C-alpha cells in the first residue's frame, strides 16, 4: 500500500509536468534532465531499480534547448525494446 501511494504521487508529478509543458515546443536541457530523473525514479519503482541512467554524463550547456518531452520518448523506447 505505501509503495502504491508513493507511485501515484510520483506519477502525479510526472503528469503535472507533462501538462505544463505539452504546449511548449522547446525546453531547456536542464528542465529535460530534471524531468527524466523523476521519470526514471518512477520507472525504477515499477521495474525494481533495474534501470540505471548516468545523467551526469551529459555534456554541453544546460541552457541549450531540446524538443519538449523528447527525452521521455527516448527513455520509453529504450525500456520498451530492452525489457525481456
């Protein structure tokens, strides 16, 4: 029950972020990596900490812009196509 409650809280944070950024074409790399860390935390609850992301390895200016929610799609595809 406690884990389910934590999952729902994290999921609501992810959903809120998506709703706030759905109309934005671009976001900063800093916003994208912060979101991905939260998203990976949610996935790790689901997959029993089997997902490791080395976000500190990102190079470049964290004020650079990327497509909104593009990192989420990359992570989703990586998880979907690499799970047994």
